[in-house]
C-alpha cells in the first residue's frame, strides 16, 4: 500500500472534511468543536489522496488532547488509524505533553484505545450537538500516561514481536532470510543430457559464482575428472573450492561424501582432509541407504557414524540429507551420541521412487519430527523441484535447487535450464511470497 502519513496543509481541508463526513464529525465549527487547526493535524494519503485524519492540541503545558481521528470506512483494518494515532502522540510528546485525554463515543473504539495505548476511563461528558455516533448522547473520556507509554514502547513491541515469531504462522511471523543451496552438478547429468551442467573444474567455479551473484549462499559440490566422470579425488575438490573462494569468499562450500558410486570410507572421506583455503565448510551426510532408478546409495549406520565423527573432528558442518521420515531417527541417534551438535542443517529431498513422496504432507511429517535447533531446506527431484521449493518457502523453510535434482525448467520437461536461472526464479518467487 503506497501510504504516507504527513502533516496536513491548507489544500487538504476539503478532503479532510469529506473523511470526517463519513462519521458525522464534519460539523466544524460547532459547540462540540471549534475551527479545525490544520497545523495540528496529520493526514493519511494513498496515492496523494487524503483517506484519513488525526488531530490534536495542547490543553496546558503538560496535558495534550486528541481531537478528530477518522478514515474512510473501506480502509478500516489496515492499521491506518493506529499510524495516525502514533504520529499525533509523538507530536504531543515532543511539545511536552505528559498525559493525553481523548473523548470517544463508540464502544469498539474505546476498547481499541485501551488495548493499544493503555488508556483508562475517567468520566463522561454530555454531547452538546449532533457529532459522531448519533446513537450515543455522551462522550466517554479516556486518559493515558504518555511518558509511561513511550518509556515502555520498545519493550512492548519486542514482546509482541517475539510472541508472534513463536506462536503465529507465516507471514504474520516474519520469514527467516532464505538460504538457497544449489546442487550444481550431481553424478548423473552429462553434457549429452544438458549443455548447462557444469562438469570441468572451471565450469563448476564459474557456475558457483553465477548462482552466488543470483542470490544463493551455499553451493553443493560434486567433482568430475577430465572425462566428465564423477570422482572422489580431493585434488579436484581442492581446485574447485580454492577457485570459488578466490572470487566469492563468502560462499559456503559443501562437498559430497556420496555413497552412490563408492562404498569404502577412504574414498568417501578423502575430501574431508582438505585444509586451509580448500577446507570445505560443509559436507553431505546422507542418513540412510536408498534406491534411485539409476542405482543404490549405500549408507550403513557404521559408515554414517564414521563420516559424522570425522566431520566433527575436522570442524566441518554436516549437511544432513533426509529422504524419508525414518532417517530423522538417525540424526537424533547421532546427536544423542554427540556425533553432531548445535544448530543442525537438514536437506529434505522428496520425490524419489522409493522414499518419501513429494507432498506437503511429507514435508510436514518430516519437519515435525526434526530435533530441536534445526534448520531445514527442501528439494524436489525431477518434476517435483519447483513445487517442493515453493512449499518450503511458504512453510518458512529454505531451498535446495539445481541441475543435480532436475535439468528442466518446466514441469512438462521441454525446456532445459541453467543453475543460474533456477536460482533467479526462486529469488523472484521468494520476494513475491
């Protein structure tokens, strides 16, 4: 809403009267109210049109009084009246008011003043003429301690904010800053299936730079050798990580310890021994075995424990990969035995043929079962990538996206896509959600 709250000027008078007319408050001057002092009025303007007004004046050196407060009925419920009230209270406080009185004739408005501004009833006054509600013949006089209001304002606002964050759904609660994790390459896509997949060391580095500039913060790295074949060889990872850090030092580099092609601990863990500028920030830790159409990813509990322990010893954060609800139990098992600790980062991967289906129900079930102090991200495999990404954003989670999970932009799988384009789409959707 293109709304502004500003001081009234002489050209606003006719528009202000029209607003007041909606509530039978336009009888000015009258026994109820003298001339309208525009120098003591704020107006709410929408596209430069006056849609609300709030007035005030001083009764003495330390006592202020509100005069009129009105907005067009169709704009009720947008918090405009509250903004006008805040503005005039600030103005009164600035010029020395310590208390403020307000006359009200509508029961719901009396409750509003009490609820938001701490007013108390101090008496009633007989109306002198038709003004305001024609069903009420008197004013209820309210009074507030303005100094106390501003002294405790920040604390009250913080308490309300904290309560909303803990108890209310998004977007009433603020969404957390979105973490976009990009799986650039994976082990399956080749140049034959899509020219967009980065395969060489230089291509992976350049793609990482592009997705970082587009809005990603984590890059999930699989290395390939000179023939484009997946490799656990740490020398390739070293070149990739150093290349990324040289250009984008703030990007989080997450390496793969996949069990999809290698079953022995030595090859799967080789990348975890990199040091200095080549040391990875994170490493994938798949929390169970599963079948893909193209093969099996083998992850015994013993292997998971070994990798988790080495990551802990090396100070590398595990990227905990969850394909099914039962895998959460392994995360809890690892935490119970102090193999993982602190803030945990989970990638929930849905839509594989024999693990959890790509549905909102699956996200809900898995997220509800996560241990305390967890961040979670959702990726969808194949056609499910975009729906699961969007569902995660709406639910307050984060996003895994990239060519490893899907080489296509569209559900009908007609349009190939780059990692950069996938990230830009997520950023756009997140900004519009």
